[in-house]
C-alpha cells in the first residue's frame, strides 16, 4: 500500500512538471500593426508586411492571401500602438482561422528603424 502512495505521488509530480515545461515554451509572432479595432479591443498584425501595403484596404489585403501570417490579437493596450508599429507577441494558443486569432500573454513594441 505504501508503494502505491509513493507511485501516485511520483506520477502526479511528473505530470505537474510536464505542465510547467509546456508553459515555458510560449510561442511568438512578430509583425506590423495593420489595423486597430477599438470596438472589439484587438489589433490586426501581419508578419513581414511591406510598408506600401499599410495604405491598402485591409479586407482586400486579407482576401489576396498575399501574407500567410495574419492575426487578430487581443489582450493588448490599444493606446500604446499606431498603425505601422512593429510588435512582438508571446502567446499560448492560436485559433488557426484566417486571419488567426490569439490573445497576447506579453507584447513588446519594437523600435521602428
């Protein structure tokens, strides 16, 4: 009986440590703010967006499928960003629609060169 308790405790510790390891592997995305959606409290981020496309109509740009990494990002303080700002986002999960949907755990506004 004592052996079973020890085995159970070891198993639980292993499972909990595995969860911690998973959480430390946060995913990242980097891109440019294409649109700020105040009503839904989110921003549209496009990786490798060329400056000329900042002026392009957002819906037309999305429908063109020119960019593979396009994300609606919530969990951001919208007042800190403007269209054209570069951002790096850390997140846990991603809804793989197009555009993708994710909630930022952490984010950093990158200096524009």
